[in-house]
C-alpha cells in the first residue's frame, strides 16, 4: 500500500529519513540536516516535503519549496552542489511527482539534479505522461576522484609534469619550515576553526568578487549550522595545510557513506607561489586512500585546477516542467530556447553579477533585524 503526504517540517521525520539515507547510500545534500539548515538560512517559500510511505514505512522523500500557489522548486541555490530524491524505487518517485501536480503545481523547477539520480529520469517520464513541457540543460560538470586501487596506482595516472611541479612546490615550501596536514572533525573549538577557514577564504580572490562566506551573514550562518550538525554526527572534515602551525590552505568537507564531499576551500595569497591548495589536495587524496574512502567529490564546476586530478565528471541538470497552458508554454519557450541562446551569447555571464547583487540586497532587506513586517503570501509557518 502506497501513501503520499506533505510535511512542512523535517524534524518529525529525522530518524526515518536518516535511516533511509544511510540505507540508500545517499549524499549529504538531501539529508534532513542539510535541508533544515538551507531552509533556515535561505528559504523564501514554504517547505514542502513530499513523503511516500509503503506499508507504513518511509520509502521516499522529495524536498521542495512552494512558491506561491502554482510553483514548486528544489531546495537549492548557488550553495547546493547537488539535488536529488531519496527513493527506494523509481515508481515511488513518480508517485511523489504526481502528488505535487495534484496540488495544483503547474511549474516544477529543479536545479543541480545529478544526471544519474533517479529523479532525473522520473521527471522526464512524469512530464511525458502528464503532457507537460520539459526544459532541461546541464548547469555544471562536477569533477570527482575515484579511489579504487592503491594510492600508487592513482598517482601513476597523473601527468608527469604535474607531479614534478607538485614535488618542486613541496620542496620549496618545506624550506620555509614544518609543513603538515591537520584534519579536524569539529569535536573541539569548532567556531574558532570555522573562523580560521573564513579568514583564509576572505583573504583570497573570493572576497574581491564578493562571494566569500564571511561577506554574507546568511551564508555564514548556513555553513556554521551545516558544520555543527555534521560534527554532531561525526561527518565533518575540516582540513588545513599548516606551515609552522599557521594555516595557509583549508577545505571544508563532509564525509558520508565512504565519500568525501569538498564544499569550500581557500588559501593564503601570501603563499600562492607554492599552490597551497593543490598541495593540500595532494595530501587529502593520500589520506583518503589510507582511510579507505571510495571517492572524493570536488563539487562545483570543471575548473582546470580540479581537472589536474581527474577527468571524471558528474553532470548536474536544471529540469523545469510546465503544465500544458498557454502561459506555461510561453515560459517553457523562454527556458528551453531563450536561456540557452543567452548562455551562448554570453548575456547570462554578463548579467550574473547584477543578478547576484540584487539577490543579496533582497535577502539583506528581508533579514534586517527588527523588521517585523510580513511579506505577502507568507504564512506563520513559512521558512
């Protein structure tokens, strides 16, 4: 027997949700901890958890945010490396998607859907069966490192010139003092460690571009909550490359089900000639092999400095379903044809800074302390 319901808060589902995630070997990005932290920091809609039970047991969860009466979106933004569904079977995902449509949702907008996730194929099948228009494009190609075999086997696949460059930079850095890898799980002085991370990030190019975590209170609050929740479950990985005890590079990561996910990183520009980020990555890969991890997800896009380590990528998709109405068909045409054209012409790249500034300003206005005014369409239980 299949039952589909809608929940507004993750807390009552946490034990079952966590158990399902562990059973399916899921990523951290559709866990109750991640969804709760993301909704708390960035949510601009009503959280809508589509819950599917089979014979009373939780069998699927699809976390969405309701925007207005007729639009539902994935719980994602630029800080979301991946999105998907927790589901034991594809048929259960289809039940969830049909339930969303039955609620009157005429536009379903999903971002950062992994192309191999059951959700990607289910969305296509659902759109076809319901007579909906589907606009789909690749948003990111995220590199990952497979750790099968020995560390020596892995290193043998790297380019000789790249390995020689790493040896030279390691040797030069070692001339300045003691170099060590420091991995913290957040069980002690977590806030101080996070401050160290954000100091390094803010001192780099991200601060100049206005994208450093510490530049935006909501973003800093989000990563702090993610870190504390992950530390409580022994899933946090804060890695530092230290020179004479001073951190000169860091990564902020989560490990779950044998996979290390690297969400953030940065380095001290004073030491940029040594490529400290790459030297830290080299040590992290060695440590991952030694501790039996199966994969490292580098996340983000396929930047050249990541492709030095691997040629494997995951495709992250944008999928938008539009109901068969004249208005929605017009929107579908814009997303299916207009946006790809804008991307090819570079219009989207030029407009992105302005759009990001506008979003930051809107979020800052909404988050202003002491502003008790309630926005239209937001109920007391809205996130």
